[in-house]
């Protein structure tokens, strides 16, 4: 028999034996710790600027790592947790997650969002899926690998970030003083492996709500407010109207508004209170990049309900632009028709309207775009700024680009599906799940893989299910948590017990 074939058979046998040993230890000793540990970490409300919660979570991470037998360091915004190789020096395999979460509208949740409760086989809570579930999966997979005493050829380093859901500056800051792992798995997306991440863009336009000559109404718009975050499909939007004369009569307007056909899955609530009428629409939140199809956009609903019902001016201009941007989920109303057989189309979220924090008279409307190749960030920005200028010229509006909220500094990240690490991960997923021919994924959600050299997104969400990250009542099934941990273990044993991958990616990012 050919020596190469014999070596390959021996390697496969050894890999299967090691994987079985680690999985058996996980099943007997670690699996039952997953839910209690995840409940603990979900209880830290680590949304942006909640410094106390971030500090408490770091203390939890350092203590938990110590209790599991790992070494750990707080490097500032990144916590490092290490499982050394059996023999040093050794290449470093990174596992990368984030410990911060998206903001929440507490009143919209059916349970307290930071309680960490299991209901009907699901773990509920902000961060349960994105990204604290993968954090706990990584810790326990590393623990199983450690305790099984399988010989490790790689040093495994878990990196826990703290700003991924906001400005995501912590990885570039970390790399100024720390070397990255030799190659890393970012556990913040979907299985089997993500070979394409769309770019993340934000277009922000601003104006006052003042009227200008044109259509007149016996009321004005005093307030527009919609959405919670740029990356969340808005489930709430409101316009507050003020009757400018005497003896407010809202009934004709209310009758007209209630006759408007609403987008599927949205609803309208009218609240007349003397000279004020609150026009409120409700929808359903969802991740704007990974599960935008599962959302029901309340801001688009509000813009459609009020079409033709407002005086000419800034409020009507903002909502008219929102109607264009929200014509569909792909930016067709903005003139974006790009399509690719692999990358698909843009995902466009009509995201937020908020009062400008620096100017009480100005309101800012933000649209989030997940861009596909080949258009670059400068090209996309130039195109959309020209579109806004043309909109102003056609309509008489005076929308301006809000520099603070506009963002065009990202590019798509792509991998050849035949690259060595991609193939290793695909095979690990196939072995662990029994899926014979898995297809690599394209994701609208950006991850740390764009910022950390030689890294790629690998799970921990299974394909074919709506992604709950960023959603109200965020949840993940306990079965999928355990299943994902087993897939990760298979990949870890395959990579961390075999020789260094000399060229994980044949082309560099």
C-alpha cells in the first residue's frame, strides 16, 4: 500500500480517536455547565457605555478562566484566555468572540432581557446568541480539550472583545501592542464557514422639521423618532403632530391614516391628546445584516402611512427619503440594483431617526447598507451623496450629509472556498453534523475577521434558521448550543492536535 495512503489512514484514525475522547469528556463533565454559565454572563448588561457592567463581566471572565484552569489577562478592551500547547513553542490558534451586546428596549421584551432564563428549551436574553453563547461554548470546548489530555500541538487563545457592537476599535488598538494569533476562528456568525462578509456602510442625512412653502396643513410635525440601533430593523417609529390653530380636529386625518394599507407585519396606533396627535407604528426587530428578511420595519410603515399627509418641509423630506430607501430590502429605491451569483444583493435597513444630540432642532435619519463587491466604499459614498443631492434638486428638500453618523470605511471580506483552513473547517462541520456536502456561507453581518489578520468566521449559528441576534426576546435553543460546542470541539481537535497549517489562506487579506 502506498506510504502516503497509510499515513493518511493513520492520521484519520488518530483524529477520530482524539475527537471521541474530547467529546466524551465534554458530554460527561462540561455539557451540564453550559446553561448555568451562560445564564451568569447574560446577566451583565454590556451595552455601549455601561462601563460598570463591562468591568463586572471582565472580573467574571478572569475568575471563570482561573477556575477552569486557564491563564487570563485583561489587556484593556480585550481579555485573553490561554490554553498552552503540550510542547512549546507552538503556533497560536485564536478563538474570537465579543462580550458586548446591542441595546434593548426593555418594554418590548416579554421577559427581563438580562435575566438569563431558560424557557421551553431556549436560553433567552440579550447576547444569548450574539455573542455570549459562543463565548461559553469556547470556554467549555477548551476545558474539554484540556482535561482529555490529548496532545496539543497548538496554543489556543480565546480573545474576548468589548466593542464589536459599537465602534469596534478594540482590535486595531490591541494589535498596536500585541501579536495576533497565527490564525483565528471568529465565533460570531454562521456555519459551516463564512467565505464572504459584506461591507458595512451607513448613510446619514439630516434636516430640521421646519415647514417651507408648498402644501399647508393645520398642524406641524414636532417630533420624529424611530429605531434603536443602526444594525437593528426598527420595531417602533413615531411622529408627533401639533395642531397649530384652535379647536383641534384630528378625526379626518385619523380616518385617512387608518385606511392606508400597512406593510405586512406592522401596525398603526393613533393617540390624540388635545392639540397633539401621536402617530405610532410597530413592527418586528431583527438583525439588519443576517436576518433582515425576518424584520418588519416600523419606520418604513410610518413613512408610508404619512405619505401625502404632512406639510411641505423637513419632516416630509425625511420620510420621503425613508420611503425610497425602504422600497425593498435591497436598495432598489436608491437606484442600487447590484447582484452577484455568489454574494447576492445588498441588504438595506431603514434604521433610525433621532434628534441630533448637538442640535435640538435637527433630526438625523440613518440607513444601513450591507454592500457587495465590486463597488468600493469611496465609490458607494460618492454615489449616495450624489443621490441625496439629486433628491434635494428634484423635491426642493435640503437634506445634508451628517458626517458623525455616516460611515464608509469598510470593504467586503472574501475567501476562496478551496483555501486550506476553509476546507479543514468544512470537513470538521461535515463530520460533526453528518451533513455530506455543506455549502460555505455569505453573511451580511460583519465580524472581527475583517480586523484580525488570518481569521475567518466559523459558526456558531446553524444554517436554515432565522438568526435571533439583535432581536427582541433574543434566544437560542439549548440543543443548538450543545450541538455547536460539539462542532467546535471537532474543529479544535483537528487543528490544535495536528501540525501547523503553513498557509491557512493562500491569498492574504
